[in-house]
């Protein structure tokens, strides 16, 4: 007799799990999502006015060092070569990110070679900080006061809504400093963007007779789960328990749309470091598909704010208060016999797309 599974959430965690379980041939899967579309925050759509493929919830560039994950995703799409080259504006000047040899030379008005630049930055680093306790100390111990204040302090306050001293030092470890002219934002071996957008990947993943997809369907405490042998939950862990111990802290983003003729900013993503500029970055989506040509362009100014009950949570803050609440929620999860929690929201941790996919692939092997 076939097992019956319910999967809550049609983002990468839920969709990959559904696809893998369906291929085994021993189960029937129902996947639900409260939104009107597949793909979660990775959803892409065609902008009606310009024809440009838009990443509705912000830019997503697929990148990974895991060949198995790369090959799995590529089995559902034609992955196009793409390298994300981000710029940042500070006090009216445009610099290259992440910090590299070009950034260093331009910012300090020098022409250092790699060895000279390494020694120069080492001389700026705060050597009195031997065990960084927070984001700010981590930055100061890496790059010193000037680069930190220019490229991280204001941007971080806008992005996270708090002083960098309140954030974990580990957040900054994802941002490298390079002593060459490599301005590829990611250091991953495999990088690309699907030719037909991310939504097409989800449509192919879930196109299976053993999978029933129900959109615009919300999961809550009253949802009837009696017919299912197991439930896989990818939603917010605090929402599952009706915020019994309080809401976990998240930042969310919202966008201000603009349309222009030709090319608006000449680059897919430009960050704005000055605290006085209210938005964190501007993304122009035609540049994510350089193999296509458009007469018009659509761009979005991105703003960050605290998540309210009506917002989509994006980035878990994981402050000390949050971690105390999380421990209580995780204790309740451990007592559930026929539930598995997976994905960024259900585990309350920052996870890139490839990490979410890897987690779902491994989990599918257990059922």
C-alpha cells in the first residue's frame, strides 16, 4: 500500500522532496502552498510591460560547490553561464564588490600589487581584536575602520535594522576580501541562471502523476492531516505553534518598481552603502539574462524592514532573544512523531538554495 505524504510549502525544499519521493513509486504526495504560485521566494515571472524575466522576491543566482546538487537542478533546466558582478555606491563613487584589489586601490587612491595590498590591509586591521564577538569586531579585525565604515556599517544597519554590534560575527564570514581583481561575487565552482527562469524548474519537478499540487491553500492548526502517514513542513517554525513563545525575528524586504528605456544602471545589482539612502540596493533584471534583448528595462529599489504579521519573512535575525525562543520551539518539534521540519523557515537558519536542495535530497533517502 502506498504511503500518503503531505508537504507544506512549494519552494525548493518542498518541491525537491516531492519530486524525489514521487520517483520512488511507493507514495502519493500532496503539496500545498498558501501563495498563488510555485517556487517560494525563487519564483520568477515575465514582466508584462517589458517582457523581462523578473525575480519577484529579489535576485537569485544559483551557485554551489556540490556537483550532485548542480547536476540535479540542471536536469530540470538549461542552466546558462552567469557570473554575478556587484557594484556598491559610497559617497557618490562606485566601487567593486566584494572588496578586491580594484576596490582597495580605488578607495585609497593607490596602485598596490597583491602582496602590497595584503600588507597594507593587514596594517589597517585591528590586531587588538583576537576573538571577534560580533559583526563589527569581525570586520574591524579583517579590514580596519575605514573600509568597514564605508562598505559595511551603513549598509548593515539598513539591512538588519540594528547596530552591527548586535549581529553574529559569522554573518561577515560569507563576504571575502580578495587581493586580486576577481569581482565575481560568488566563489562557487558552479554558477548560473536557468534560461527559462526558476519557475519552469518547479513546474517540471512537480509534473508527476503521484503529486497533487494545491495552491492558495494555507496550513494551520485546524488543517486535517489524518489521512497522511507523514507531514513535511517547510513553513515558519513559530507560526506552526501559533507563536506560543513569541515571534522569531526576521527581516523582510519590499520593492519599488521602475521602468525605463534601454539600460537604467548598466549592471544587475548595485548596492548603496550610505545610511542616508533609504534603499539597500537596486536590481535591474534584464541583466540577469544577457542572452536576451529588450527595448525597455525594469528595475527595483529594495528596502529592508522588520517583518510584521502581514509580511513574508526573508532573513532570520538569530539574535540572543530569538535563539532562546527557537530552543523552546525545537523542543516541541522533537515531540512530534509524524512530522519533519526542513528548509530555512522551519529550521530558522540562513540557507542558500543549494543547501536547501541538498537537505531535501538527503531527507528523501530516508522515506
